[in-house]
């Protein structure tokens, strides 16, 4: 069973985008670009979502 975890190896800030990319088997750059676009076009709501995800999503053990 797959679990959504923050990445320990593919991280820029907290590892949220890297973890989402690993979960969906896509490139982390694509996830980061989507996160930036959501933040820009939603007047910062993407940033609030990122912070919430950083708090909620558990760390990877490897």
C-alpha cells in the first residue's frame, strides 16, 4: 500500500512536493511548478496549503 510521505531525498523546503511527486510517480519539478501556479493564481492559498501539508504529511523513514 502506498502512503503519502514527505521526501527525505527530493526536498527544497520541507519535502512536500518531492513526496507528492514520488506518490504519483511524476517529476518533482512538475509538482513544484503546479504549486507555484496555484499560489500565484489563488492569491497565496497555495502557500497556505503547502504549510498545512508540511505539518500534516508525515516524514519518510528512508
